[in-house]
């Protein structure tokens, strides 16, 4: 007797292959998860402008003790208070998030693999939403209290990328991995655009600047309801998925064996760190983030000092690169599908060509940016937007390669590379500070752009040479019941290591 599970494939096509399914719902929920994560990440930078815009004696921040004065009493909403922060205090407030963010990358990926991405993202976003809403109140105890809150938020959000990768590894068919990954991670640009474009209006509302935090946190709790009701760590656990879509996903998500969380083999650390494909992925992730964050952190200073354009004061101008990146990322998804159908492009070639587009075209625009005359600000803004926007092609490149290499340990791999990459993002401003002594010197800024371009070139070159899309031997368990239950990895010659 033929069952529903055996009738899902007709004419070489699965019944659910072309239609909107539960897997897309998971990615849309992840899209908004990433959107809120990045909105909460950048909300402090825009709120700092608003909360220091009208400093009064009513609530001066005591920079010596770090404790706000008690004269006006505790204000639950804190909407009428304004603060005077030193540049050092502002820097510490913004850096505190990243100190926490780096710590939980690898543990977050491991926990997501063991206990499920649904649980990890639920708790991570829930804690971050609560911290966001408490942030304005914490300032009444001094800037150090807010820095501690931001550190805890970083700890909570550190697992977001690794957990999203762990979820994608279970839910995404190999041919759709780039598209579904783009759908998830483009939420980062969406959240950044929305926050930069609306924060000024929100701060000017009757609720004042604290509403930037209150509204953002409230959105997080609304998201948690939908996530609890409609998400699952694996398609096998989802109560609404159709038999056809379940069969399609489980048959096409990996060439290797997908291990259950309970029977997952110990992480093969030695094999991972001796794998050339993984090491090339680690390097390209680091070089990409180095260039990306160097641009986002230093370009406003460059534009202001060289071209006398204050990007931070224009919401549209601030969000333009992110908006272009968001739009181009979906254009690249469409282009990838077209090329696959017409040219029969392999997965390996697909990853490497789009990774090259996302690195080597920005490399060229960075070099050109260093030679734009000081009286041609529009060209400089165009090149900046192009540099950031074209990098959206990497969503189809290295950013989903962790899942290609090891579906079972994708969360851990993402945790490792994202941790190292964010260390590089912290090093970037230090290097810039060593090179750029005079912020009005075009020559010194040119050296910075050439360095970033060199990083882009080297990272992608190593990925093109050593990058792979085949599932690695250390990911797959032995193909028999006893060893599969134990989750024993296979050695390259098929013997157990």
C-alpha cells in the first residue's frame, strides 16, 4: 500500500518543493529575530544622541561615582532625564555589548545543537527584550549600570547566529540553503534600517527617548509568542508540517547522516581545526567582518573630516547602505536561481562566485574610495553604498558554508567563526587609530582602505582555493544502527577514529 510519504515525488519534483511551506515560516520568524537583535544592538548609538541632546541640572550623570543623583527621585519611565556622558563613557557603553557577545558564541552553538535552536533563541531573545526595556531605568543608577545591562544583552544575543545556523541545518534543503539563509540573515539589515530611519521620530514623541527601548522590547515579547506557537527545532518536531514537505526536507538537506540532539557525537574539535575547508571559512569570515565593521565604524568620521558630510545626522543617508544591501541580497538569490537553472551551476561554484562578488567588487570600490577628490562627496557616498550593498552576495557564499561542511555541527562552527570574526571587528578601530593620526589626511585614510581591500582579497582567495561544499568526513556517523545511535564519526577511509 502506498503511503503519503511515498507519494511526495512526481516527475523528479517533490510535491512541496516549489511552494511556500513551514520551512519558510521558520525563516521568516528568524528574519524578525535577527531584525530585532540588530535593532537592539544599534539602538544605543542613536539613543545616546537623544538622551544627551537636552542636558539639564534635573538629572546630571555623576561621572565620578557612576550613580545618578537622587534629587528628583526614581522615575520609572525616565523620560524627562538627560545625561552628560564623556566620550570614554560612550565608548565603554557601546563596547560592553560586544564583550558579552563574544563570550557565548561557541557555547550558544553547542547548546542549540544539544537542546534545540527553538529553546536557545526563545531564551536569548526573551532576556534581550527584557534588558532592552529595563535599559532606561538602569541609567538612574549611573552609566555603569547600563553598561552591565548591555553586557548581559550581549551574552543573551551571542547565541543568535549559531542557533540560527543550527536551525537552518535541520530545515533547509541543500538547493535552498542560500535562499533560506539570505531570508534569515537579511533581517539584520532590515532591523538596522528600521532603527536608524525611525529612532529620531520615536525620540521626539511624547514618550521621549526611552520609547526607543520600550517599543523595541515590546516587539521582542510579541515575537516570542509567534516563535513559541509556530517554530520547532527540527521539521520532525513540527506539528503543522505536511508529510510531503517533511519528506522533501529530510531527503535533501544533507548528503550525510543527520544526528538527533540526544545522540549527537562529541564535537570533533581536532578534526575541525585541522580541516582546510573549515580554516579557509574561518579566515574569510574574519576578513569579511574586519572590512565590514571598519566601514561601518570609521566611514562616518571619514566622510565628515574629508567631505564635510555628517552621515549620522541624516537618517536616510545612514540607512542607505543597509537598505541597498537588503535589496541586493534578494536580487542575488534570484540571480543564483537563474544561473542554476540555465547553466547547471554546481553548489561549489555557486558559493565561490557569489562570495567573490561579495568580496572582490567591494575590494575595488574600497580602493577607488581612497582616490575620490575631496570635492566629490556624492561619488564617495555612492562607492560607500556599493561597497556595503554588494557584500550581500556573501549570504550565498561563506555565510552558509558552515552547514555545507557539517550539518550536525553547523551551530558550533558558526560560533567559532563568528567569535573570531567579532574579535577582528574589535581590532579594526585599533588598527585605524594607529594608521590615521590626522583625520583630515587623505593619504592616511587611503592606507586604511587599501588594508581593508587586501583583507577582502586574501580572505576570498583562500576560500576559492580551499573552500568546499561537500559534507566533511567528521560530520557523518557510521551507516549502521548501533554506531548511528552512538553518533560515531567516519574517518576519510571509512574507519572509525
